């Protein structure tokens, strides 16, 4: 216990250092693991348990934000299988040139490197609030398909075979009313967190393991079953902090998995030269399914890293004697290095697309994917971007004043819910530069930016001013230091609702004062 505590403290220091120099903290956690490994330390059962719990909670949270129908898409089903097939053939052709590798070894290493990291992609998309954006849904759908393929490969390769009774797990869908009812009666305190842990780790992860299936798949499936519950977002938010802490253990474990010698690191860097090829292959495959260049680029970049799931496949191959332990260590270092390379790139994915977008658009299909069609705001005078609680309140207030407003949101679930309640809300991603260049704003005089992410608001303001929009742009701010940044970028009015909530609350109270406390009576 003491050892694990010291390691986690060391990981905190490394993560803090990386954050200060502008890199994601997870790169620091990986570096901490490598440094500990270089000093002779190995992972222990506690770190492994923490890591496993963190991955299960992450996938459970991803499931809470998914819609099943978003997985049954051609670009997801065919795109994932086509990419895996082409990648395996290409990597096998390269690896078979090594005379020391058998046919089975080359195939298993190629399969291990064909997967994309669910943890890295989900964490990056979640941190940027893009899990339900179109490219986020496509990326997660492809990752789920890869996980299903991995389960099948592990069974055929001599891993744990699924139990003949594993089909009984489909009964969880029949238990959906019970799972929803239990969440309803948990209240809003610590029971919600305990309920999430129970469902993700025990009901989902534990039961699937008992039946010879992936516990990660079980946690994800249970999240999907609860995703349409009205309190799914509350449950996800309640687990957020705990999940982030436990995931530190996962990245530490990856770093501790092997001692990276200079030669190992050199070979790992050579294998990571395949990352651009992996991303490009995703890009062109998704373009075949009529995605726009931007959606294909963001999806391909988020799926470009190698996968921790590949290490599981490699460990089975090593247990079967098909690959050596040296190859297993090399693959572990390769996966970790890919995390360190792709995480910062994904952090600046929108900026990268702004630099490369003009060249990439040449490859777009003339026929658009239905979810990538341009939108029409009609005769609206006011455009509200971000239909969360703040945006919804703004919309309803403006509608009561008989002003023509339309809302935009990148979450299709929210869009559907708003439409059922009679609001005119359209699906759109505010961070898409193509949105603002292709959107007709002839009648729009005011644009209100109510998204929580500062980067999204700054990008939207910049895109609007660059295209020549001379109307009023108003934005919300979470912190006082954001106000100057928004105004410098071109915002006309910035409303800090945390600073203003006390004034608004007092105004409401003054409107409901009893007669004996009215100002005229008190002055007398």
C-alpha cells in the first residue's frame, strides 16, 4: 500500500510538470512509470486493480453518453472492419520481412498493432466534450467494434473461451427497468456514486468476466443500457473525479510494464512511424462513406494511437509461445510512446485541421453524409449556440418575448429532446470551421455563445469575425480571467454567470418581498 501511494505521488508530480509545459498530464503518468521501471520497480496487484477499475469506469461513462443506433452505421461497421483488415495485411507484410518471426508471430503482432486505444480516444474526446459530436460518435463506434473483434480473436488464439451460457448476459436488457428504478431511488448523494461503481465494476465487469467475456465490454454495455435514463448525465458527473484518479493507475501500469532500453526505445520509435499511416488510412476510408474532410480527420486522429487492448492480445500470443517476451516489452513501450505522441496532437486537433483543412477538402465526396449536411437557420434573428441549461433558459426567455431564435448543439440526444419539447434546435458542431463559413446568417443579428468550453467560444468568435459577421456576439464566461480573452477575440458582451448569480438571486428575492419588508415600509 505504501509503495503504491509513493508511486501515485510521483505520478502526480510528473503529471503536474507536463501540464505546466503544455502537455497532457497523462504523458507525465507514463513517464513516471518508465522512470520507476528503469529503477527496477514492477507493477503490483494494487496498481493493477486501480488501473482496471479506472478503465471500467471510463468505458461505463462512455456508455452512458452513447446511443445504440449510432453504432449501427455503415461507416462504423464497415469502416472498422475494413481498416483492421487492411492494417493487419500491411503490417504482416512488413513484419514478415524479419526472418526471426514465424507466420503466427507476425500475424499476432500485426493484429495487436491494428487496434486503437479506447482509453486514450475516450479520454481525449471526453475532455473536449466531443463524445456526442459526430466525429466522436463515429470514433467510439469503431472502438467498440474493435473490442468485439478482440474478444473473438482472444477466444480463437487460446485465451479464455466465452462460456456457452454467455448469451444469458443479453438478459441485462430485460433488467433495464430494474436498473433504471434503482438509479431513481438512490437520491443525489453518495449512493449515486456507489450505484455507479456497483453497476460498472460488479454487474458489468464482474459478470462478463465470469462468462469468459471482456469486462471492459460489460462495463460499456451497462453504461449503454442506462444511457437513456434522465439522470445518466448526473451519474456520469458523479463518477468523473473518481474515474480520473483511478486512470492514473492505468497509465502508471503501462509505464511499469517493461524496462525500455535504448534499443527497445529505438525500435518503438520506428514502429510509431506507422501512426501517420494508420490515421491516413482511417481518413480515406471514412471519406469513402461520404464524411467531410474535417470529420474524417478528427476521427482518424483520435484513433491513431496503438491500443492497450493490443497488449492483451500480445500477452496471449506470448503465453502460446508465438512471440518472445522481448517482443511483448517492445509492444508495451510502443503503445506507451504512441500515447505520448498522439495525446498532444489530439489536444490541438482543431488547430491542426485549420492548418491542413484546405488541402484535405480536395478529397471530399460531392455527396454529403446525412449528419454532415449544411444547416439552415431560416428566418431566426438570434442564434443560440450550446443548448445546455444556460442556452435553454436563454431560448425560453427569448421565445416568451416573441423573438425568433434557433438553437445549435453538438449533442444529438439533446437536440432530439429539445425538439420533443417544441424548441427549434439544430445539430451542429460549433468548433467546425466549415459550419461558420457555410452557414447563411443573413437575418441573424445576435449570436449567443453558451457552450462551456472556452476554446470552442474563442474559435467560433474568430471564425465569425473572419467571415465578416458584423452583428452582435455575446458569450458566457465561467471565470473572470476568460472575459478579457473573449473580448479581445471580438465578443461584444461577456456574461460571467458565476459572478452574477448572487445579483440575479437578490433581484428575484426583491420581487417577492412581503409587504412588511418593502423598502417604503423599512425606511419609515
